[in-house]
């Protein structure tokens, strides 16, 4: 009688737990989730960095459910190197057949299923020997003699060394194989989720018609930057902690190129793309790549000189400055009276639609390009006050500095 009463009470407790686990999802802008799903779609290994208890594991569980992928969780720190490199199995004739490396059961299940989400948790607490064994798994998708199918995606999670129990810095070879995403909790998302509604994870929709354009854009951006900055092709950080994060190498630049193409084809947000490229090649090189992409979208100086009356200039100050500098450079390269006049018309348009200080340097440079037989256009009168004020400000600044 007593046991049946206890069983009944446990059933009621189970019902309550079921109600607590009963949650729904909703479409919601979430940059972290957008970046994560883009990297998963691109079939690149992702490493989520974040303090304990902020929901990294929960995010992976929701992602697996939303993408209808079986989730396999492996706690890296409690495994031996042989759990990833395989256990030797001696056959009937080792001299003739060799000694195969048997994979663990979780790898066999993933291979049989043909698809799934492999979650490597607590990566930063795995000792160096285990990290070394993980290299082949992350890069080649091999566990012992078994190769994981293409339908398996790999996501890992790690805590910063300062908050990890007996934590280790990631080895540079292993760190350079991941897209590193900093995972932070969003107050609104947490409150809404505890209320029963979490953001919905979904794979990005890639526009089939934009695929060739996306590849071309990504290659132009990455190759253009590395042509101008060859020192960024490979730069191993001197600091041990930085070596365990994202840093530029041919491998990580290839990942950045792939993610740029996916983000372009999916029309992803710039914030998500920023997280991804900085998570592959590091903050400095990543920001340089983003700036190079912005410059690629700038209007052609020759097109602006051909029709200055209808020119559309960027609203962002740095981009507008780059456009005006490009126009002046184009006139310097081929100085003609008509082009010189058109450049002055563009500067007037910039003065009327943006910050006056942005035209000071281009106007001064353009004035210096005047030939003796060129008449001064009337447009210069509208800019004279701005240029003179700019010069006076420079003189005052020079006197103060002196």
C-alpha cells in the first residue's frame, strides 16, 4: 500500500516536471543564434565560449530539436585519448591485416544514423593529450577507423580558464580548427524563455540565385585584403591565451571566406557576420575584413563624376570620407577640367547632405589640383567658409600642441 502511494506521488511529480519542460518557440532576432546556425549550415566546427550556467548546453539542445537532429553529447574532459583516436583491436593475423582502431559506441551510433549534432562539452578542461586526439575528429571527422557521415555537425563548448575547474588553454592546432563564438546571456531572451517561450532556431534560407554572386563577393573580399596585407595570412599570437582562441591562418581564412559566402547568400545581418569572421581570424583581422567589405560596396568614383547631380553618398561618416577621397584620387589620376568641376559639385552635395568637416580635406586637396587655365567654379564659394574654418582649426590645434 505504501509503495503504491509513493508511486502515485512520483507520477504527480512527473506530471509537474512535464509541465515545466513544456515550452514553445517563437521567431525572434537573436544574433548569437543566427551566427551559430550559419556556421552549422556551413558545416564548420563551432566552439561556444561562455561562463558556466549561461545556457550553452540548453541552446544546443534547442538547436538540435529545431533542426530535427539527434543530439549526442560527449564530455571531453572525462574521456581518454583512445576514446577519440580509437582502441586497437587485434585480429586473426595482425601482420597481414594490421590492427584496426575501433571507434566508441557514440561514434558508431552517429555513423549508423547518418546525421546528428555532436556536442563536445567542457573542451577547455580536457587535458592536452585528449585535445591532441580531438584534432582528427574536428578536422577530418574521423574517430578511429570510422569516418563520420556528412550529415553530422560538430559544436563544442568551453568555459574561460578563469572559471573552469582545472582548465587548460586550448592548443593552437585545435583552436585554429574552430569558429569561436562568445556566448552571452540576453536578459530579455532568458526572461521570455523562463516564461515558456524561447527563440526559434532555423537554418538560414540560401537564395539559389545569389550563390555565384556570394562566392565571388567572398573571394574578392578575402583575397583583396590578403593581397594588400600579406602579413595577415598567418599570424600566430605570442600570448598563450590568445593562441587558444581565433587567429589568422590559411585554414581560418578559408573558414572566413566560406562564412562570408553563406552570410551573403542568406542576407544575414552584419552583426552575425561580424561575430563569425572575428571568431575565425580574430578581432583585428576580422574587423579589417569587414571594413574591406564595406569599401567594396562603395559607389564607383567614375560613376559619381559622370553624374554628380544624382549621386547617392553613404550616410556613414567613414564611408562617405572614403568615397570623397576616392573621387579626388580619381581626378588626380586623370586631371581634366570637366572632372575637376564634377568633383566640386560632389563636394557641395556632400556638404548639403552630411557633416561639413568631411569635405575639408578633399576640398583642400582638390583645390591644389587646379591648373592655371582652369576657371574657379562657383561651387567653391559655397565651400570656402568650411575650408577656411578647417584651416583655422588646424592652426589653433598646431599652436596648442606646440
